C-alpha cells in the first residue's frame, strides 16, 4: 500500500524468496529493446491508470518498450481475448492483473508456453507455477487496517458488515479475510455480521445495505472493499438518513473515493501504491528477460487516509490519478 500518516499501516517491505527467471521459459533478452505489455484489470480505472503511469515511467528510465491494454470491465471474459492477442504479439514479458483466480489460468499457461515472462501485478491466479514474480498490496493487512479504522470510528462496539464484490478475486478476498480475522481476534465487543457480495454493482450494494439496515437497524459500521460497494452502500445510508451515523471505511483512493471522503460518505480510505506496483513489475520483467534473479513475492504498503490527513503532502502523495 510508507510513511506514517494518520492511521498508517506498518510498512511491509520484506520481499519474498528469489527464484531464477528461467522458470517461465523463453530465451531472455535477445539484444534488441525489451518489449513488455501491461494488461490492466480494467482500462480507465484510476488504480490501474496510476499503475500504468508507474510502469511507463520505469520503462522509460530503463529503455523498455511498454504497451498497455485492458478490458472495459473487470471481467475475465473480456480480459482473456486481450491476453490471447498479447500472446500472438509475442512480447518478451507480460505484466497482468488477472480478473479471476481460476479463469485466467488457461490463457496465461499458453502465454508461459510461448516463452513470455509472466509477472502478476495486483491480483493473482491459483496456479503457483504462473507468475515469476507476484507484486501486490498486502491486502490481508489492508483488511486489518480497515478493521482498526472502523472499530475506532464506532467506539469499538456494535455490529459491522462487509460489502464486497465477488468471491474469487484474490485482492478483495484477502481484504475480507484480514478484516474478519482482526475483528474476531481483537475486538470482542464488535459483532461481525458477515460479508455480502454486490457483484461490483452499485445498485446491488445499495440493496444489500437496505436489507442489512432492516435486519439490523442498530448497524454501527460497514467496510466496503471497493468503490462501487461504497457508492451503493453510501446511497442506501443517505436514503435511510444514516449517512455519517453508520460509519464506513472504503478501499482505494481515486478521485471518486476522495470525494466520498470529503462528502462524509466514508470516514476513511485504505490507499494502495499502484504506481509502485507498476514500476516494480517492470523491474522484475526486465530482470526475467535478462536472465537475472527475480523476486518471487513483493508486498507493497497501504495507508489509511482520513479527512485529517487527505490534504497533507503525505496524503496527497498516495491519491490515485486518472492519467500521467
């Protein structure tokens, strides 16, 4: 997800084990300019655009030819044809944020068989043989940070709900896991009422909150694992006259999330470091192509952004951007 600001997370900078880059096959650098393709989880989304900016800056520094592609929705049926097209183009390496832990295994296996070095950024697949390096926020710790922030907001007592996207997306699954574990382990007076899935749909998230408020009118807090979940939940809270009364922590720090923070829809945001993820992805891809050691796992940090720190220099540094 760095420096301490507000409720900053402890830095997670220790990298995982080192592995030889030849695991994914391929001939390595052949003397020409290294070609790398970044396949985003979703084109135009500020998290992935900030990641692309970090990758582009690092590629320019290293003299790497970088292209960026991504589906219009976070959807494996839309991302898979893009991966197949990249395989046909045969770049030296591919950075990819898989949109499903299982559905992308087959196309990425084909890419690996074609000798393309695969670096996973942000999200992962279940097959441990895919991805010479896996670079992402420590989302479990991000969920733990959300639990700490939310329980502080509600006075460490009351009922809390998680609204997530879909099971099977590695990042949000880890956020939910971290949140659940932290609540159960460290907050005995907080009652966790479970997780419900909005399928990344604003309307569905709103319906979930309406039903939750009907069932538990004393609901104290909500952890929304992404923007659409927070948007829908916030709409329901506003309609019920409980905006700001039922506290909410969101994830990510794009312009829309920051507006939610300023408007009081959420009381805190868990900000990641997508630009750093993109830059480190390029570094690992280049190392793999050149036959140099590659770091198998690289966790990045997260920070809690609140109204108190969003306008500080440190807070501004972690906000996402729509373009470079």
